[in-house]
C-alpha cells in the first residue's frame, strides 16, 4: 500500500468515527433529553376552559303580576339582593282576614276557659252546699224520728187512759193527730234525704248515720256537673286545635308573601331576565338566569394519572391569557363518557385506555374571565 492509499484510508476511518460519535451523541440526547413532540406534551399538559355554574331562579310555588324589577343584564348581585317582586295585594287581604279569624278564636277560647273556671267553682260550691244540706236533712230526720218516738209514747199513754176514761176523747184525738204528723215528718225527711244522697255508697251512708257528716260523699248531681265540665274541656281542646290550624295557615300565608319577593340565591352576574314589569309570571317558571361566582374547568387524564387528583387536593393552573397562576381544588374525579376514551388496535386485538374527567374549582382572580383557557402540568403536579 502506497502512502496515498494509506492517507485515504485514515481519512475514511476518521470520517466514520466522527459520524459514529455524532450518532451516539444524538441517540443519547434523544433518549435522555426532553421530548417536545405533540404526543408527549399532550400527556403532560392538560387544558380546560373556565366555566361558571349557572342558576335558574324562580318564584317558589307562587305566581302573579310583576310589580318590581330593579335589575339589569350583566349586573353583579350579592346573595340576598332583591331581584323581583310580585303583587302582594291578595295575600295581604288573606292575611288580614285570617288574623281577624284568629282574634275571634282566641276570644272564644278565653270565654270558654272562663266559663269552665266558673263552672268548676260553682260545682265545688254546690258540692259543699249539698254536703251541708244532707247533714241538715239528716239531723232533721233524727229529730223527726225522735218526735215520732215521743208521739208514739204519748199515743200509747193516751190510748190506755182513754179506755179508763181518764182523758177525754178530744185529748186522745189530738194525740192521734200528733202521731200522724210525726210519722209524716219522718217520711218527708227520709224522702228528702234519699233524694239528696243519690249516688252515695253504702259505706258513705253508714258513715253519715254514725257521724252525721256528709264530707266527701259521692253525689250524682255533682258528678254529672263535673262530667259536663270535662266535656267542655273537649270543646276547649277543639277550639285550641282550630286556633293552631289557623295560626299554621297564617304562617303559610306569611311564607307565601315572603316568596313573592325573589332574592339572589348567591353571588353572581345576571345573564338573562325573562319578564318585564306588569307581566304575569306562572308559579315555578324561571325568571332570572344568574352566572354564579363559582367557576371551574375540566381536564381529562388517563387511568394512570387519575389517582393523582383525589377530591379535595389542590392544583396549580396556568392562565396563558393573563400569564398568572391560580389555585384550584379538585371537586371530583370520575370516568369520562365513552367518546373521550382512547381506543387503539393492536396486532392481536384491541386495547382501550379509559379517560377520567377531573373537575377543578378555582378561586376568583383579577382579570380571570369565563371562557379563558387554564392549563395544568401533570408532570409538575405529580
């Protein structure tokens, strides 16, 4: 081999070596370097569009003519702000009418309560008076029986004397008349006592006969009076139940009147107003559409990334339009609809990769508007 051929061979070997080194360096850079192809970026960078929850507000179970509407589209409202008001005239009249009924019912209850109180007092007084009257009749019966015994003794004496002629016929007749009157007095007293002690037990009658006291004696008249009072208590209970029903109806009317005013359920912006002043609004019909201040965006991750986003976890998102980062909280992670799944075909069959939807609610930030794109770097989050 001459010198020229040797030089050519060395040049070729050097060139091959340089290409081999460059090839090895390129492979190393490709293997260890950051991949910026679309597929790699899509696996790491998850983007979603900021969306706001919307609320359709309506008058709850009431309808009527709209008399007040102080709001306009795009107006921001706070929770509790008045949005609309319906005509309350009919409800106000019904409330006043029911208030008058309740006042009448309360008066009837007071009247019945006072009547029962007086009836109880009168019944107690009648019972005490009856006991004293029974004791008086019993004492009178004892006196009548004593008089009868005396009259019988006088009769026996006069009967013996009239046979011997020791007393005149007129004296004897007078004695007989006295005996008859004494017997009549006993009979009358017994009848009075029997009428006065109706309902008394044998033990109570025996105690009356032995002690002359009627205290605590059971009397049918008094018992009937107390039964009537108990029946009036039932009437009073019915009146009170009617009052409770009327008061419940009044509370319902007041609730209904409160529902005639529509309040903002939460902070937000008015998107759409469906009625103007003077229009009739049906019960339950949507009246105002509010875009709330609760804002979120959804990202889609694969099944290996889904466990990185548990509910309640904090996520940092980039806002490309503003060049800022915002904090968000994961509300839920759930399997996405089938159209979001990645389906691929292998040589010996199919392999499906299920997509998961992650909903992230973000805090309000200056300049952050609905419709802006937010991006989450899965690699950084992981």
